[in-house]
C-alpha cells in the first residue's frame, strides 16, 4: 500500500469518531444510555493520549529503527497507556473507558504507521510530516476547546429535559452544558480527519 493511501486510511477512525459525536449531539441516546458520558470521557482520554502522539510518531516515523522494532515499541507504548487507563477504569468499576482508549489508540497508531518513512528517506524529512501532525493535533484540541466553550451552541437533541438521564455528576461547563463537549469532539475529530486527508493528498501530489 502506498504512503498516501495509508495516510488517507489513517483518517478513517477520526471520521468515524466525529460522526459518532454528531449522532450523540442529535440523538443523545442513539448509541447507549450513557453516550453523552462516554463522549465526555473520550475527550478527557484524548487529552491524555495526545501526549503519547509524540512518542508514536517519533517511533513510527524514525528511519533509524527497524520495522519490527517500531511495531513492538508502539505496541509497548499502547500497553503502557492501556494499563494506566485500565487502573482509572477499575477505580470507577467500568470497562468502557478501556474500549474508548483502544479506539483512540487505533487512530494514533494508524497515523504513525501510515506516515512511516520509505526506503532512503532522510531522518529530518521522515520526521517532518508526523511531527507536524502531532503539533496540529495540539492546536486542534486547544482551538476546539475554546471555540465550543465561548461560542453560542444549540443543544439540538441534548435538551435540558433529557439531561438528567445523561448520568453526569459534579459541576463545570461540560457537566452543566454537556452539548459543548460533544460539539468539541465533533470539531476536534473532524479537523483531524480533514487534516490527514489533506496531507495524504499533498503526499500523492
């Protein structure tokens, strides 16, 4: 599979995730009774996982590391973060945070593998695109967080009448106005998907 085609496929998990957030915004109980709570946790996990992108991209895009060692290293990183998330999930007596983390990790690993260097690729050139993608994900997260926090947003299907059924505890903007964090997920993962498709197109050109 060519590099640009692999990069384009790496955008698929983000596109699916963005569509899931859009569905929850319109129909908050379409996927599960706790779909909104899951969406909120996904964005918290993404903040945690975004720190791992640098490691995933550095390893997946390094021409100095053999292919098999890159795969093993990325698997090891995934297991390390999975253990941490598993401890978090165990403390709440839930298993779905682990599944959410695994899904997010699929997108990160697919991107790191899709942007691996070809034969003869120089170290700086091989690392340029994945590191730009990492920086872009940070910018997308910050932009999405502030945009959905400050701008007026419709509740759509997440009305105040059904909000008590979301299973949210505590306080804060995301708890009091959960449609904002769902909109945040839609914006963030849509930006990631669009950026990966654009980079794949530039690679092909």
